[in-house]
C-alpha cells in the first residue's frame, strides 16, 4: 500500500481503494474537482487533436521547434485520455475505485 495512515479529526483512516475519502475533503470538493477535470477533458482533446492534425497536414509547419510542440501536444493528449479521465472517474466516487491493480497499471 502506498498510502500513509495519519490521524485526522474523526480518527478514522481508511484505504483509498475501498471507501470514499470524505474525511480528507468534503464531497462538494470532489465534485468541483470532477467538474474541473471534465472541463480539461472537453478543452484538451480538441485543442491537442487540432494541433496534431494541422502540424501533420501542412508541410511548412514541420520545423524543429514545431516537432517539440507536436511532441508536447501528443504527450498532453495522452495525459488527457489516460490521466484526467481516471481522476474524473475517481473524484466522482470519492475514492480510487479502480483498486490496487489499477494503481499498479
């Protein structure tokens, strides 16, 4: 387990894989995080896709600096698809519902 049990105001420390972690933050804060992740997903996917598409379609844009930007757009696209969606899903539930196996992957 990667989590560190620590004392809090209720004295209850639970595994982040089994129970909602509402003793760490209020449920509305998890909802706010989910809304923020949803906004990042909705904005990040089309912006990164358009950056990749335009750079690949137009040969004039294939410069060394744009290859660096293309690499950043690709990495950010991967982060939006894999990282932000997991954060959105887990913040909607209040805990890491994918479990320890999902954490290791």
